[in-house]
């Protein structure tokens, strides 16, 4: 899925002197406060971190309320969706005008009717709301379906995504992956069949694709008969 990246960061975390004997704990608590919030510094939502404390001998900073400044290196997993990226999420609600999705368990997304391609139409099947494909009977989107969709925009303040099902490579992930597998198998089968085709007989009596000529076979047989007659 697009929108995920790992960022290497050199940080200085400020720790209150009262936490001086528990620096590691204080640092992890400070970093945890960044989780699932959009950071302008890192240009993404911090999902996870892996920290390496370079020096626990913190330097006291001057000020009215002195703090410890601790240097550290951290790897941050960021969620930073941009327009035209492909995201994956779980459908949690359907209406005639929209599809509502949860991405990575925390970010909400909505796809409104004008951004759902004409291939899909809304209907109620067995008491359940669905968007069904007009051309592919098994391509159905309903509550619980994992879908792949295109990002139109991302609201960083409320972590809300506006998406689209316009492109042909968007829709139910299960159906898209199955279709891709079928195409791959079909191509592989076609290549094997082409490799097993009988060699083509050319006008000059030779066999195509590097085969020996029929005329050469006839000359070899005549030569063998001639040598046999000479031996007698």
C-alpha cells in the first residue's frame, strides 16, 4: 500500500529533572505522545517508532524551568497519503451516495457517488446494501469488504481521506487480486502452448526453428546405401 514510509530522525527529547533517574521511560512516554497524530516536522502521521538513545547523560538546559536534553536516533513509521496514491481499507458503512472506509484502523475515508465509476451500482441484496459491478458479477463491495482506492485529498487535522473508485484498478482487493492471478495463469498457459507447437515445414523442405532439413535426411540415406553397395 502507498502512503507508508520509514523516516530516520535525529531528535532531542526534553525530560523534566524529576524523571532524571528514569530517562528511558520518560523518552518513550514522550515519543508515544506523538503516535497517531500528524506531525508537520515529519510530514506524516506517526504510527510507530524504534528508538536508540545515544547518551543518557543528559545536558541540563538553562531556563526558568530547567530540563534535560537527551539526544537520540529514531526510526519512525509514517502514514503520509498524497493525491493519486493507492490506499487499502475496510468498508464500514454503505449508503446510496457513499462508501465509508477505515484505513489502518484509525483513519477514516469517504468515497462519494460522483467518485464511484459507473461500473458500480447500488442495490440491496438479501437485505444487505452493496455496490455491484455491472460487468463482473462477482465484483461486489459491501460492509466488511477490503477495498483499494485512490486518494483525492487528505485532511491532516482530522486524519480524514477523500477517495475515489474511478480507475479500473480500484475496488474489492480480493476480486482485483483474483483477476490478476487469472490473467497471469492465462499468459503462462499461452506461452507453454506456444512452446509446444509443432515445428513449421517451410517451402524448401526444411523445418523451422533450427530443425534439420528433410532434403539433408534424404541425401544421408542415399549416401549410406551407396557405401553399402561399394562394400559388397
